[in-house]
């Protein structure tokens, strides 16, 4: 069945591949971008900035005016900063939280009345493995994803009477533009930064994991199957076996033991 789908952040990575595959399946796809991009005749591009409430309202209204409904909202867009908690610039922290969490909240609130009044729909929120465990030198990325976890759990219960499904996606490491984009938001760790050496060691491990990650097409294919599933689950962890094991160990092992495993992985000694 053809659905009207609004997906945020389709200029690269997960969003780009997911939008293409959904269009291939015959769905009506609207995707948001922050800057003009090469058009795809099968996908409707919408200029939108998650930190700008007016642009969010405008994008949602365009979809509703054109189609009269929104069946699926995919909250994919986000950013990825990196650096020590103490020295990461406050402007970057604010941008991280405004983009990854508050922006998601705002667009969800715009879409909810439409889905509620039409009798149901689906909201897919992208969290992360980093939303299930705090990652060193990615504290505010993790904090934003932790916030999405709590928000989604509460939202799921509130909208149940209106036949609205809320699904969480927890990707592990994928080989996307995340690494390059995070480089634009790294803490300026100069020689006077007490965390510089440890940050550089940990960042090497982080970027190695991402470089060896799966291609975004793997996740995109999974999203398509979820959307076309009559009774989808409420959470999908899409990652390597090792990362799924890490999530399980987080809830099985004593906290100190699990912390030691993460510290070893990120070269913190």
C-alpha cells in the first residue's frame, strides 16, 4: 500500500538511501534538506532547518497541503559532535541538543495532529547504540539520544489510543558521513587542554569503528521492511553482533564491569 512519508535529513547517509528505497517501492516520499541539492524526480525535497521552528511548520504544511495526510514520519536528521565535556564549546553543545532532540520534538508535535485526526500512522525515531550507553567524548550526542529514548517511550503510551505506532531505531556503527561531519564540531583541543591526549586516542578508536561499519543501505532496507510490516516491533537494534552483545551486557553485568569494557575499547587507562 502506497504511503505518504516524511523523512528528515536526506542529503546523505541513512536518509538519502532510505528515501531512495522508499521511492523505489512506490511510496510518496518527502525529504528535508538544509541546502539545495541535486533533485531526484521521485522524491520531493523540502528546505528545512531543525533549529528553526518556522521552517519546520512550513515543511509539514507543504506535505499536508499537497497530500492531505502523512502516514509515516521518519526522524532521521541529526548531527554528531565530539570532545571533552569540560572543554567542548557551549555553542556546540546547544546546537547538538537543539538539532538532535528539540528539533525532533518540534517536528513530531507538528505532525501529530495530522496523524491523530486521520486515524493513525507511524513515527520512527532514530536513536543510537549511543542512546543506550554513554560514550566517552561523545557525551552530548549520547545525551541527546538518551533524551529521544525517554521521549519515545512516553509518546508511545500517550498516542496509543489514536492508533499511532512509535518505533525506535538504534543503529550501531555505519560507514556514513558522520565521521567527516563530526570533524566540523570537534572541541578545539590545543596543547593546554588536559584531555587532549586521551581524546585523540579515543577518537582514533571511534573513527576506526565507523570506518569498519556497515553501509547505510543495510539500514535503509530494514526501514523499508519496518514501514511495510503490519505489526512492527517497538525497537530495532541494527548493528553488528558485537554491538548487540554490548547492549545486552550493559543490562546484565554490574555497572563497574561494563564500564571497564568500554574504557578498554576506547583506550582509557
